[in-house]
C-alpha cells in the first residue's frame, strides 16, 4: 500500500468508477494576456485520457443533456501571473431549470488529491440532478492531475512493481529496499515533471478556482468539496473569504493535523471501519463466511497478510496477490459500505488461494486500468502532498513510531507508518505543517462529518468548524458508515445540503442525521 504521508482520502466516487469496471499539458507564453478575460470554448467531451483513467466519453444525462468540456488557461507560477501558462481541463452540465432561477456554477472537487473531476462528475452526475436545477455543475482536473499539466513519474511496468513492493519491512534489508524504491519514485517525478512540482500546492489550486470563478462569470464561488476537496475549499476560503458563496464540505479533512497525525488518524479510522465491517458480517442471520466473531475475522485477516508476506497467491494475470496488494484492496473496500460484499467474497476466496477480487480492489485503489495502464492519481497525490506538507520523516523516526501506529491499528498500522517516508528526498520543500483555513468574513460553510468515516475521521469536521472561525463553519453530523455523507443517499443529509445550496437555508448548527 505505497501511499503518501496522508492518503487525504482518495475520492470514493473516482475509484468506484474503476471498481465497477473491474468487477463487472503545458500551454503557451501569454505574457500580456488578462486571463480573467478569457472566453471558454465549450465542446463535446473527448474520451478520458490515460492520465484521467481512460474509458469512454461521458454519456448524456438521463434527460439527454450533454456534458461539455473546455480548457482554462492559468499561470503555471502564480507568483508570476503574466508568465507561462498551463491548461486546466474543465467539464460542465448546464442547469436544467428555468434560466431565471439559475444561481450560477457549482464547482466540485472530489478529493484525492489527484482525482480527476472531469471523469468523476459525469460518472455520478445523476446523483446531483436536484442541484442541477439551479446550477451549472462544473468540475475540473486540478493542476498536476489528469489533463491539467499532469505530473508524471514511473511508467506502467514500473508502477506494477512499485505497488507490489513490501511496505511493511521486517528487517534492515527490507527497510533499505523500501527507502530505495521511494527515492527512485521521487527521482522519476523530478526527472519527468521538474517544471510542475513547485506549482501543485493546494494554494495554487485555490487560486485556479478563483480564476475559474471569474471566467465562469460568478461574483461568488459556489462550491461542493469532498474529502481533500474540503481542504482545498478551506484554503480557498482563507485566501478569498469575501468571494465564498454557498459552500459545502463533506468528508472533512482535519486542518489542524500535520501529516503524521493525519496518518495516525487514518490508521484508527480504517481500523474502526474494519471493526464495523466484521461486526456487520458476524451479526447477519446467515453464517459469516470469514469468521465467527469480530476478533476471529480480524485474526484471520492478520494471518492472511502475514502468510502473503511470505508467499503471495494467484492474483490477476501474472501478478500475484502480495501482502501489500491485499492490504490496499482491504483499504479500498472500506471506503463504502457498498463495497463490503466484495471484501467478504474477496477474503473468502483468498483463504482458498484465489486473490483476484482483492487484486481488483487494489487496482481500483491504485488507478490501474484493465489494459495495464495507470492514471496519474498516485503521482499527483504524492506530488501535491509533498509540496504541501513540510515534514520529512526518516527511517529511524518511523521505527520509533511503529508501536503507536500498531496500537492504533494491528492491521493497517505498519503500512501507514512506513508510508510517512514517501516524501524522502522530494525535490520541493513542503509549504507548511498544516493548511491555514481561517476565513473571517466568509459566508457560512456547511461542514458535514460522518461518524463512521475511515479516511477522514469524524473529529476532523469539528476541528474544521473551529479553524474556519466564529460564524463561518456550521457542523452537521451523519451517523453512518463509509467515506462521506451526501452520496450515502441519506435523505436528512441530502435535504440539509440541498436546502442550503438551492435555497440558502443554513441548517441549525449541531444538526444530526442518522
């Protein structure tokens, strides 16, 4: 499970597109151009690029509305706004309701960092049909992602090996190998993307969004951020508090944590989700095929991973299911309760020597397509995290922290602790210990936390509210499972979010949905 210091919760929706399939550039030199005056040329959308995850061009919406795509020019370096530009890929579906009731554009970021909004929004656009009655639905590939000057690191064959490496080293030889592999990955990023690496910080993406707002013709930014998208939204609110319109943060990143605290929190969060998964399985009326009790389920998983560390089993094609791949597959399945059935079946088969389902789940997590190509989600994720996060952790430091991580999660602790070395020898210094999201003077921001969220633990919602400042953040709690709340289809959550975005009705702070 070779992840950056913080997963920042790769967007569930983006990975679900790939999972359902598996289980079923730089621009010109525009020195004198006023980029806020540019006109977007909206056209039929092409098929997603390999970096976006591949596949077919987006299908029309149920009412026949077509998705449209355009390219926005933005400065590569916001410190030199009249310098070289990059192209940012955008997608939209125009508002379906009466033009006189149209509010403007509603911009989505689905998380990662590294997820392609251009592929994710149309895959789940029907879920936002009610919001489309008064908004153009808009998303984008953030800089460094997909079609937007993508960061490139290893090639596809190298990535196959990278995702099979042992990320829970047991001795000095294995530790040295893991560190060498990390340095090799990071050196490849520098070799292939040197010009972009200093310019993929979240503050850069936030400035891109304000340019987007102006070019789209909106006085205020109306925004729906999910997972890492909540961090991006918080940074935007800090930089442009007076430009915040109606905004919703769902699956909330804790803005007060540094990368180590975030990793430890996720170890606890995924352990909680695994506990809940096991409890659900053993509590059903029929026999749970993977254990007789919660502890039995987790003991068997721990034994499977230990056995795979010694002897991988058959996976997909010539690739074996290793301990690393199996752990990634388990993590992927815990993002949504809808995936639990796949995890049950995948574990049941793995105990009989068949690792295909867990391997498919791992491929979904890692952005691997059926044809063996990879999206650039991992390269972008690491590049953005390492540009944002100031901390650089050493092998010795991780060794000292292992007991704390193992206590947080016997299953995931080791892998998440060792993932903290991902920024070792990164070419660009990290910006800060954690993002500044203080946003005095901003319009209210609805902050939705899910008590069972594994990737962005529930406590982060309250801390986001506090960090935004008095009178800005409005907390809503969803007592549910999985990553995020709105896409759970919970009527209480959707009613509150829709009521704010469509009608400006701010729910009472502390509202609880279950």
